[in-house]
């Protein structure tokens, strides 16, 4: 084992040495301050391809959390102020050919998995010169092709969220309540004629790809049927225009259709890193500790057959930024259930200032409201509501080092039945409330 670790360490040093003079990657979003407010990579390019180039990057994040929580049942375990387990990413970006690059991200450590594992990756093609010089040049001047196992380009929030330790684009600590982020096999086409954006993609809908089609209950070997597998389709249409030197306006609408009961439930639970707030909603059940889970604090509608759409405005005027979400998720929990529906609203305002805009102040409001059936034949529960408010400040000490401070409050409505997933689970989220502060330090390069 020691020899393997030593070999990997030496290989990493070699790659780091090789990449020291190979930082220019085409059609690439820079890590750090220079990557802020970048969505789809633009078709403009001033990097000349000469030979294969490798860029080795990393992300590191650590938090000091001072949150407290409560609920109607008064059975939550006490949490205090302390340092959370740090998270880290290892990133490889490789320029393979002119207009062809590869991205690979490995989670070195995360909240949900403390072991190292590959999150995903993709190949992005902006030129087809590997077929023939200037092959389909007119089309490829506006088109980009992405193929891999990675996050799907649904909505715009994923461009501003924290991806495990890659938290430098997020002005706050937490991601949105309904966190639409899933890692699946996909092929995606992006067209950017002038100021317009058009995205069309298809996925097999599987978080863990497999050719197995049978359904076996967890922990058993009995086959009970075949999975209802159907392809996932998603798309986006929008405009992103620099109207004047001081004003930029972007507006997009996205949809995703996951029609399979066997593979149509990953949009809001496809992030395997875990939520950004730690140890929430652990509770005492007759003397036994029950953990709220690594994803506590987020909300998953739980539909096994899902259709969602999202609208995202983004306005940048001088030093002010406004970003918003209006999102609807519809579907069924299981065969025979009535359809449910949840609506998410979010808005954030950021003001950047300082000699190089290295400081910022901001606020965000996020809410989710809706209902669903929990079991076949069950009565439709009352409306469920979650509200979260964040106030934050940040300092880019350098373009690649960010310090954030955030005050947050998150509350759930007091309906016992609305937050009980089944008859055997206490309604720990009924009337639940979380509030306090988090200090986060982020390095990305």
C-alpha cells in the first residue's frame, strides 16, 4: 500500500511539474475570481494549440460552523460551534487537440464520502479539426459538444453552486434548497449564435450506470420485476447580452423530463458530496441516535417520475448582480400515487466593491412550497413550506483565495403529517428551525 501511495505521489508531482508551463486551456472557465459569472463557455478563443497540455488544479474548503437547530418535538441533539471536516477536489483539464479538451474531477474528500472517488468528467469539442481542417467550421463557430458522465446543463444555478470543495463561485455557503444537480452519462449540444443560447441533451437517467434491468429489494436476492427505464431529455433556451459597458442581461428557461420510474428520480439527489451544512436534524429516538443524514438541510421532492422546468434571470449592472430562480417540479412518488408538485423561488443580490472588486456583500432568499402523496392510497398531505434567508460577505484575498462569512436562517412549517415520510418516522422537521453563522475559507486554482 505504501509503495502504491508513493508511486501515485510521484506521478502527481510529475504532472504538476508538467503542468507548470501548461496553463492555457481553450474554451475554459478559470478557477477563482476570473471565473465569476461565467455560464456556458463562450466560443471566442485566443489560445493557440501547439501540443497536448495538462492543467492540474485543486479545490479546498473548510468551515467554522456556528448553527443551532430546534423542532416542535424538541428531540434534536445539541450541536455547537466548531470546525467541520474539510473537503477537497483534484481536477485535471487536458487540451487533447485543437478545440478538444477533457475535464476530470475527483473528490478527495467530501461530507458524504470520506474516501477518494471520481465525481465525473467529460470531453468538450469546440472544433472538428481532428476530422479535417475547418471541418464544419460554420457550424462549429457557434456549436459545442459535450460527452461524458458529469453534471447536466439544466438551469443556471449549477454554474454558481458549490461542487464539493469548488465553492469559490458561490457567494454563499449553502446551495439552493431544491438543488438540481445530477451526474449522469450524457451527450449535449450547445449552440450560441450571437447572444442566444440553445442547449439540447440526452441522458440514460442513471446515477450509477448499469446494464442490469431487474429490480431486487435492498438486501435481498429475489427478483421482483424489471426497472421502468426511459431516456432523460433536457434543454435550455435563452439570451445573454452585454447591452452596454455597465449592463449585462441574461435570461434562460430550462426543462428536464425524467419519465422512467426506474431512473427518473436523480435530479435532486444526484449530488453525492452532501449538503454544505453539517450535523443538522440528528435526533433522539427513545434513547437511540438517528442521524438526519449527509443531505439534511436540502429538499428532494422524491418523485420517481419527474418533469421540471426552471427560469433564471441574471442582471449585472456596474458592481451589482442579481440572480434568480423560479422552478417547478412535478411527478409521482410511486406507481398509483397522485401527482405532486413543488415550486421553488430564489433570488440573490450581490454588491462587489474595493479597488479590484475583491470584497462583496449579499443577500439571498429561497423558498420551496408544495405537496405529494407518500404512499399508494394515502391522503394528500397539507402544503409543505421551507424558507431560507442568507446574508453574507466575502473577501477575495487573491484571485484564488476566498473568505466568506454568512448568517442564515431556515424554517419549516408546523404540520406534523406534512414532514412524515411514513408512519414509522417521527416528524422531526415539523416546525424545525436552523439559524446561526458559518465562516468558510476556499482555495481554488
